C-alpha cells in the first residue's frame, strides 16, 4: 500500500471512527431506551462505544510495540454534538443550523482537532519516509508477513460481535431510510419542498442526497488539506442554504414526523435481534 493510499485510509478511518462513536454512544438510560425504541436504536441501546474502542486501542498498542513501533492507545474525545435528529424526517434544528448550517464545515474542524490531539501524530511526524511506510504497513496492511498469516495491528482484538452489530444497525437504518424515501406520501412532500427551494433559487430535488452531494468535493478537500478561510466560506454557504431549507420544510414538518414514525416503528420491530446483541455487548463493556 502506498503512502498516499495510507493517507486516504487514515482520512476515511478517522471519519468512520467519529461516526461509530456518535452512533454507538448513548447518553444515559431513559424510559425510551428501556422500551427499545427508535432513539435507543440510534444510541446502540446505550452501549459505551468508547469503551469498545479503547479495548481495541490497547491491543493495537501492544501489537505495534511488539513490532518495534511506538503507539499510544487513543480514542478521540467527545465533542459537542448538534441536536439529535431522532427521526427519519431529519428536520434541521433552527437554532443550531443558524450557527453551523448542516455541519459540513464542523465536520472538517472536528477532523482537524482529532488529528491534532492524536498522540501518535507526533510519532509519525518524526519518522522518515521509509519508516513511515513501515509504520503504516504494520498498522494497516492486511498481510504484513510473507506467509500472509499476520494481520495488521489495526485488526487485532477487533470485537466481531460489535462490528457485526454496527453493520447490522447500518443496514437496517439504510433499509428503513430507503422505504421512507420511496413512500409515495414522502415523494409528494419532497416535491413540494423542492418547488419551494427552487423558488428560493436552489435546484435540489432530494432533501437527503442533493445538498450533501453538492458540498462533498469541498468537504473531501478540507479533510485532506484544512484551510480555515475555506471552512468559514463553506459554513456561510451552508447557513444560507439551510435558512431556505428550514423555511420550506417547516410547513411540512407535522406530516413528515407522522410518516417517519410509521417507518421507525417497523425499523424497531426489525431490530429486535440487534437489541439482544447490544445487551450482550453492554455486559462486556458497560453502558453510557
């Protein structure tokens, strides 16, 4: 694997780790969680996802040290999250959105903070090009021994049940989202929203895809090459668009929430087995 490939891998891995932590960490038990509702599913049943990650990080450190490299177990600290969108309707919070837009610029800022606070970044910075290739080879490469029997240290002590549960949760949410998005009632509501946005000067046909897709190239560039001025410009543009978005979606909110609740109910029913997995994982790692 080339060094540029490792760089891309680190960008993707770091972003995914943020998403896993956000998805896996709960904020304490509630009556809704005890009922196994939709919000509980979003919070992975209250599982302490950071504890899962730290156990694996400690194993990675042991593996890297055994290979002759310095490595400090590290799980990114929790940063202030936007108000939870605990509904498939995904309607932006007006107060938060007026400061952060959709959170795309915030994503770039968070990624930079995570990189700066990672204690292993200094280790990597002090390595020569050849040493850096060896370091990332030991950490990430699927096969680092000639016989192909030894996996990269990043895969050591990976909890199969946890990642299976994460994958299952993602798949179930994706299926529910696709059903919601294809519901003829939602299609009509979205068409109304799209016409309203067009009247405001924005050609967006899909509430969930069009807007993120329009920003994605700039987000990717900022994740690779952070620029404060570009981040500020991105945030300002987000706020401008989300202002129109909120104005257009607010008259539709009640219908969207009602429709989303139907699809969320089926999702929770489909996730019965997943809650069992989360309960088992909480016994291993604890809850938040």
